[in-house]
């Protein structure tokens, strides 16, 4: 695969400027980042740390990945009213628990 297809140089430059090794925090250099897969929709790159040798996989999309999803069926819901917001405020003010308790209280 060509090392610099359209946009690859910009992508590698972004990784070099903005990302660091997850293991030791060292910055990457251009020659540390390689494209390992490109299917026209997404690219997988491997960035190898020049200090500790730890490799990190990075996935980049040419467009937002949700564009690949099938169109969703639109759910027609009514807007939340001020009364509903006030009711939730009263409920949450007196609620004590974690997310599991909250979900149980709302759905149960």
C-alpha cells in the first residue's frame, strides 16, 4: 500500500502533533506511524513508540462512521415540557443511589 495516499500525510502529521504513547507518554515522529490497513472507508495506523517500543493501533475514518449506518426510522416524540423537567428535578433532588438504582426506579 502506498505510504502517502490522499490525506495520509495530514493524518500522520495530526497523530505526530496530537498523540503520545499510551505507555510512556513519548511523542511520535513521522517515521513511527505506518498505515497498516486502508479499505477506502477507514484507515488503521500503527504508531510505535521510539522510546519504549509499545505499538498503538489508531483507526481513522474518511468521514464520520455514522454515515455508514442505514438511515434510521425517525421516532416522532413530543418535546419535553416544563412540567416534566420540574417533575424530574423533584425526583432527582430526593433520589439516592447509583445508575442501576436510577434505571430500576424509572423502568420498574
